C-alpha cells in the first residue's frame, strides 16, 4: 500500500498519527527514509521483543556528511564526497548543518564535516547552531564517534579556518576520535579537498559493517547536480549595465540586467548570482611589462597549457593580494621593508587592502620566470552578488546592483575585478554565471508576516527582489525598508520604485538616512533608534528582520542599535537582549546577508 493511500481504517494508527506520518515522510529524502525504516524496525524489536531481523534488514551504518557553507564551496565539496562514497556502495546522509538536528550527534558513528569560516573567525550562517551546541553544556559525550574535518578559509583573514579548528577541537574534547587529521584549505582549495576526500573514504572503510542491502542513491536535489553550477556555468548575455548614481556622486553603482535565455535556470529571492569574470587586459599588459614578459610564454595553468597573457586574463587573481604572495615576493626582492611587512600579520592585512599585484611588483621589482610567477598567483574565483530581482516579475532575466570598486594608487586607477567587468560591460557581452542558493535569507512562508529590511547602499539589492516577489504575490503592507547612502540627490538607489511601492500600499514605511546631507552624519542605525518604539512593536508582532550589506561596520552597528532598542523598549538587560536576538536568529526571524 502506498503511504498516500494509507488511512486510519487500514492501519493500527489513529488518523492523527497517519497525518503526522504523511507530513514527516514528505520532508525526507530517499536516504533519510531508508534510515528511518531501519530505525523503526529496530525500535519495534526492542519494545515488543519481536525479532524483525528475519523480515527486515538491520539498519545500515551510515556516513553522515555535514557542510557549513557561506558561498557554496563547502557544499560543493560535501556533495562531491557524498557522490564518491555512494559510488563505493556506502550509505550516506548528506545535510547542511543548518538542517541537521544537533541532538542526533550522539547517535552518529561516522561523521565527516566540511565547514568554511566567515568574517572574523565566525561560523557560516548554516553552521552557527551546531557550532553553538557543540560548545554548550548540552553537548553529549561522543566516545563512539569517528570523524574528520575539512576546514575552508582564506589566509588573507586573521582567523584562518577558525570554524573548522573549533569543530575539530571540540569533537576531540567530547571523546570523538579522528579518522584522519583536519585539513586546512585556502582559497585554492580544490587539490587539498580532493586529497582529503580520498583519505577519509579510505579511513572509513574498516569501520563500515558488511551489508548486502542495496545502497540508496543520493537524490539529484542532494548532489546539486543541476545543469549549471560553479564548475559548469551558463554563458549568459548582458542586456544592461546602467549607472544608478548621479553625475556628481563619489561612487559608481550600476544596475545590471542579464539574460538567462532558454537555460531554464531558476532562482529564489534571497539567492546570489556567481559571476566568473576576466581580468582587464590593460591591467594584464601592465603586469607583463613590469616583469619583462611578452605574454607569449607558455605556462601550465588550470590544468592546461596556455600562453602567460591568456592565463593572467582568464585564470589568475590579479586584483586581490594574499599573504603567501607577499611573503614569497619579499624573499625574491629582498627589500627589508617588505620583509618586515610580510613578517607582521597586521601590516600584511593593511598592505593587502592598499595594494594589488601590479602595485607590489612595480614597487618591489624581482626576477622570476613565467611559470613560477603563474604558480605564485591564486586561481581566479567567481564573485557572488545578491540578486536584485524576482523571476515572478523579470522571468528569464536576473538583475544585480553592483558598486564599482575604484581607487587610485601611485597615480594609477585600480578597480575591483568583477565590478569593473560588469560596470564596463556593453550590451550583448557574455558572462559566465550560476545561481548560489541562500536558504538562510528567505521571505517568511506566511506572506502576512511583517518584514523589516535594512539595506544601505548596494545592500538594498535583495530587498528590491523581496518587494517584486511580494508585489507579484499580491501582498499588501507589513513591509518596512531602512535605506541609507551619502546623498539624497545623487545616491538614492531605485528611488522611483520605492515611491511606487509606497503609493500602491505594498511598502508600508520607508526610512532613509543620507549621511552627508547635513552637518551630523546620519546612518540607518540612527533611524532604527529613532523609530525604536515602532521597531519593537513590529518585532513583538512577529516581524522578520533582514540586514544586507557591509559586515565590517554597518551590520555590527545595526545589531548594536537593535540591542539598545530591546533594552529601552523591552526593558531587557544587555545579556537578555543579546539572547533575544539570538533566539530570533535561531527561529529564522533574524537573517543577514553581509559581506
């Protein structure tokens, strides 16, 4: 009998139990259903004394693979590992840490974790709850657990791979035993990740019980085997790259529209778009000239043989330095001041913010051959942009809000790689793209739930998508936007659209903060404090709170303003106010998309 045909009359279950069973099973994938089947069979044996072994196979031992991923890299590594394990005949439970029930840990015997580090040593959004659970008094002893950790990070940041280190230390302290040592990966993580995958699959083999039961395949949804991905992007056409800011603005912000054609690519509001860009040819020519290369030198790059100029345009990172490059270039150049910078983490971080590869090699000349130089550079990586549109309105298009990263160093203009690529794009130019889902930045399931959106600058992008979606769904009101930028006349991004939403009653309230239009600088956190009573009322009425934009200052300042609102309006202590917003985050009512 199919479960959908099951009723209380045809089973020993009550109608309420049947309804609950149906609801549960619709939320489970094939692997989880198989595991639950074995678990229920074992439970029935224990509670009734009936030997069910003769009629049902014992539950298979499962490798649980968990990932905590901010940009999708960790998810990709975990999915590849799950496929390899399944191909070996192993049963696999693959899950985001955000979807995993922490208390299940004490039942695990084989656990493989792939986790990135976000911001200043922080766990990514989907790993926060598990990270906190492991570090709490509620974490159980895990003497029966064997595990391994792959930590993803960026050595440009002070707390390199910190979240992975935290998991490794804590699991060991709880009695778990390492299958293999933790592996730390930098931005160019692919080779190290592949070695770790092979190592842990070899290490788990002796721990798996022989079982002749058929292996439940991982579903397509689990493996993420969509047609287009980071490794296999779609070649899309740029329709528009239009300047949003005024002629006298000190910043160049672009509205970019991209045609997804007949790709069939779908995205949800809150998702990000990955952009594979190419380096600016004049910048590449400048680097080649500084090193005395013609560009025709043959080098091995991205597992192929190409000339050096092509490698620098298509494969190598030129606009972002990293500590390893500075350290090795200091050794080649021998300059005492550069050696001193490379030896000090704080100075290195400051230097990276102020210099690009072209600046460094020009200021500190050194002799190096073409292949060695190519090997010294990091591989080019895609940039993620919050999607600024809803397919309910724009259909086969996707829109972005892009701020051109622009500076002048030593009399030379310097630009961000992806932002310059998009800002200077002409109609009809192609770009390689893929969708990076963000399940932790979603509108409430109930459209009547109030939403408070805080998005200064380009942080307003996903909220444009939110409003397009709500408008298409016919949702009226219960929406409040806080927006900020330097000047009203020059920098009010999408001004006419917000005014139209207000006029139609789809946007309830708009509070703006134009920081340079008066003597005292006013930011979005100040507007939140000014509206403290109403903000608190909305939160008490169940509002979902969203923040998008700068992680370094804005998000922290807004969070502090919210803590003060809770103290002033809710009468909470600072500790209780902090706990209040932590609970909102856990309940998915406080979501951030910060960078």
